[in-house]
C-alpha cells in the first residue's frame, strides 16, 4: 500500500513539473497565442512536403490533418492512477 501512495505522489509531482515546464515554454515563445485550458497545441509533420504545421485543437472536437482525424479527449487523474496501479501489479 505504501508503494501506491508513493507512486501517486511521484505522478502528481511529475504532472505539476511538466505543467510548469510547458507553461514556461509557452510564455517564452514570441507567438501571441492565448490558449484555453480546454485546448491543445499539436505539431503535425507532412511527410510528403516535410513541412510542419501547428494545430490548435479544442477538447472533444475533431480536427483534420490530411486524412488523419485528431480528437483531444479528457482524462481524469483517477483513471491515470488506476492504469498505473494495474500496470504496477502486472510488473510485480
């Protein structure tokens, strides 16, 4: 039981660290894109032209990139912790 609580703490700290890093990285960029918390920025690479495109995708909305349909879905921390917990049990 101790391992699971430690694992939860590590995950929460990692998520916070990643969120801080991403926020700092976005602030440092010169582009004046204002994102809502329900949006994601994705970089798509066109393999034919070798050009990358920036895509801003709203939560639960579909966006097309060539023939690829992209949809950002929400995930709850509890679902992530359950997935990690079940993976942890498989490894032991």
